[in-house]
C-alpha cells in the first residue's frame, strides 16, 4: 500500500510537467546547479549530473543523502535536464524514468518539483543534500545555497 501511495504521488507530481515552452537550444552556460551552502562540490560535469538525476549516485562525498528537486517545467533548466542529462525528447520520458525507478525501488523518495527559482532556493536552503538546476542569472543573492557551474 505504501508503494502504491508513493507511485501515485510521483505520477501526480510529474504529470504536471510539460515540454511546452522549453527552449530549443539549451547550453550548460544557460543553467547552473543549485546546492545547499554546506555542500562541498565546486563544479559538476554533465556526467556528474546524469549520475545524480538518474539515481546512480545516492550520496554526496560527505555522506549526505542526495535529494533531487526538479526544475520548473517551463525553464531552460528543465530543457537542459531533458536534452543533455537524460538525452530524451520530452519531460514525459523523464517522468517515466522516475516511475520505473520507483517500481524498481531505486528511489527512496520521489523528486519534488520546484515551482520557481525562489521555491528552489527555499527548498535547497532547508534540505542539506538537495540539488536542482536553475536558469543562469535567476538567483541574485542566495542565502543558504550555492551556485555551481557545469563544465
């Protein structure tokens, strides 16, 4: 029963994501990684992001659990995640990936969607192991968070 509720929540969270409004060309320079201020990571590669978001890396180097937060559906960050991290055509394929991962019990918690950059900053500041992608230039003075560039 617990798994059914988990799956239902995952589907509800991810179904609201839509590829409409995604940028056609998304480059790493348009996107930054947002982490908690105590996270020691200084740069990330696309491979690092792929390992995190595809649930192959579940802990940070300091032992904290990785907590995935998905960027807003209509952001360049989500388009980057879809095209360059998952290498799929649309957000629905990302949703299906997480649904499958949940069925295979690769996830302990469903990735939460962020509604805006401000929402992402609030969530990241409150969750030590959290990570998400944000559109470059949208975080002015991050309190409790750090921006990490993508190599």
